[in-house]
C-alpha cells in the first residue's frame, strides 16, 4: 500500500468519524424537542394536549375534573385550587382558577409543571389557555388567581379504551424558576 492510498483511506475514515460525531450531536439536540412533540401528540406521561381552538361539539357525557395543587418543598407560597373539582360535559369549554400567594418578603418568579391523570387518557384533555405556559412573578405578599381554560375532547367517546374513564385529575406543582430544582422539574415535565 502506497503512502497516497493510505492517506486517502485515513482521510475517508476521519470524515466518517467526524460525520458520525456530528450526527450524534445533532441527534442529542433534536431529542428534547422531538420527545416533547411526541408527548404532546400522544398524551404520553400525562401530558395534556394544548389546543388551538375550542372543541365545538358538546356531548351529554359528564366527567368530574379534580384540581390538585402542590409546591416545591420550602417554597414560601400558598397554592391551591379555588374549587377542588368541577363536573363538566365532554366538549364543554371550562374555566377554572387556582390561587397563588407569595408569603415571602421578596419577589418570586415561579414556574408550574403539570400533568393529567389518568395518564392513558391525557391525550383527550386539552388546554386552550393556562397560567402554566409562562413564568409567574409575584411581589412580596401578592395574591393572584390564575386561570386555566380547558375542555375534554369529544373524541374520547369514540375510543372504547376510555369507556371506563369517569374523570380526570389536573395537577400543578410550582417551583422557583431560577433554581436547579425548578429547571430540572420543568425539563422533566415538558419533555
């Protein structure tokens, strides 16, 4: 084998290795948004669908939606649903509120993670608007009511696997957005 042939083979090998490394880096960056898209489309992991328009069709089938609120350990806020539950008709647009109070002596910027149970039915729970889509900044002692506008997709009635689903639990957990715990929680919840 001549030196020129060896140089060509080494160059080819180097290009293959560099291309493989570049493809792996690109796949790593694409993994998070692709997983997030997968969760939103399929409802995987209790991720509710974010709807862009109202349902339209309202069925006579009713479901009970339970509202749950929690906060990161040690976070100086009070967070609770205004109403613990609501009975809604499938397809009916419903507005619910959560109450959040900053009990600290400093401004807090908070982020909410969310999920829907039962996990297998999360695909049919659609949010039109939600306080969880953006960070919430509260001044010391400030109290706010935070809205969530949602509906249960009428397509749930066409899925025989959902016949035994009588309701949903919509859960939120607040974290301080600039903490490592808050960043990790948001990354895990959003894909």
